[in-house]
C-alpha cells in the first residue's frame, strides 16, 4: 500500500467495499480518485481505480433492465439502512422529516408517500440512513417496496397512537410482512429462519403521536399486544418527544461499534470512526481499515476499554466501542 493515504481516502475505500450496487460503487470510486494524492507512489493504485471504474460503468450499461427488477432501490449510505414501515397516515414521513435532512411530504390523508425517500440521521459522529416508504396496506402492496424492506438492516415500524384501529393496523402490517417472507423480530428473539427465501430483520417499533389525547392509554394496549416481541418506544414526530431516544435505540439496534485509528505520535482520528459489527476482532478491524493491513499486521497498541493505555493486544482481541488503535505494519 502506498504510504500516506489520507484518512478520508481510507474511509471512502471502506465505503467502497461495503457498497452493494454498481451506482454506489461508481460514486465512491470517483470520490476516491478525487481524494487520492497524485504522486509517483500512488500511480499504480490510481491506474487500478480507473480500470475498476470503467469496468463497473460498462457492466452497468450492459446490464439488462429486467435484471434490476422495477429499478427502484435505495443505495446504502452511512452505517446502516433503516426502513420506515407501517399503516397509512401513521407518521412515517413526519418522523423522517424530524429525524433527518430529508423533506418528504407529510399530509393528513393516507397514501401520500408514493416513492422511497432516503435521509441521513446524525448520531454523534456517525450517520444512519432512514428510508421513507409508502404505507403497507392490504389493498396495495408493491413489489419494489417489499424488495427495499428485505434489503434493509433494520425496520422502524411506525404505529399511530392517534388511531382506535391501531391493533388491526399492526396485524395487517405484520400479515403483509409475513406474506413477503419478512420476519420482523427483536434482539433476543432471533427466530429460526427455516423456509427458503425468508429473511429475518431486526425491528424497532415506535408508537407515534404520543402528544394526542388517549395516546398514553393506547400505548399500553400496544405494549400488551406486542408482548416484548419487538423493542417498543413512544414518541411524537410533530411535538419532538422521544426523538433523542429513537436516535440512540436505532444506533444500538444496528449492533455496531466504533474504533479509531491513530498514527504513532499523532492524535486519534476521532472524526472518522471505523464502524464494525459488534464482536469484531483486531484483525477484522485491520482488514476494514485497509485490505493490506490484516496481512501485514505486525502488532497493534490499544487505548481504551477502560483498561488499556497503549498496550499491545493480540490479533483475536475483541475490539470495544471507543477503542483507539495504533496499527504497526
Ligand atoms: N399530532 C400528531 N400528528 C402527527 C404526528 N406525526 C404525524 N402526524 C400527522 O399525521 C398525518 C400523517 O403523517 P405522515 O407523516 O404523512 O404519515 P405517513 O405514515 O407518512 O402516511 P402515508 O405516507 O400516507 O402512509 C399528518 O397530518 C401529520 O401531521 C405526531 O407525532 N403527532
Ligand atoms: Mg408518508
């Protein structure tokens, strides 16, 4: 690996390796080309990036339209993709509006949302993608909506605490999900996914519109109905109640951790966390920073976890949220 690649480049490269679809890969590769320092030491890498870019572009053009289904999907951005699911008028769009930079239409009538709209939620030093979706309703289930939900990391299920029909709505939504072989579940209840084509997606349920009269009573009814199958919380998109709790719980439910890299004698890159699945090892962290790192790793020092102050750790060390790591290769 050429020396002195800037952290922004390494961060983009990490996103490149996580990218699932061609358009996203192309965009990140272009970003990497713009970020890479232009000198002799990076020449080979720059040639390689350009080669990869042109290959992806050709593949994208040649790909038959049918292969991309309806063509409606949302490129992943940030540390995880969360889809908003629920009955018409529950307040999905209002929540996306109050939690992210996106500005979906919010309207007092059902089925106002027709297309997916992604927005970015900021939580501390990371960003989480929320995707506003059309309502799930027995009268109209579009294939591409199901496709987007299946591909998500997390479901944010919005329930209308202003409605007397909330339990019927919950059941109707669940039925549609199950028919699409999407199994919504909590953290501990990882039900066996045995049928072919079934996917399990972790789910956080929010009772929205808690500002309305009788909403508190309806929340208790909802709680009883759900019976601990999902994490459940209440809030109000319009009054702004419970939003910080939602941010926290979304981050938590994504089950990731953040570590920071530092060069010897320099400060840690606190603004650029390396985001990894919980339970990752030091070696996996090295691999996430750069594909050569894991192979070339001699040793690493760690600060953090409440017990390390620059000690050497072994390759199988389970990295902890907040660890600062100095890789020596
Ligand atoms: N009082 C109150 N009203 C809310 C709240 N959140 C949403 N609303 C209202 O509920 C209605 C529906 O909100 P939307 O955000 O459009 O609902 P949606 O789930 O996106 O609806 P569809 O896209 O049609 O499925 C609007 O009139 C909102 O102003 C809330 O927290 N409190
Ligand atoms: Mg909407």
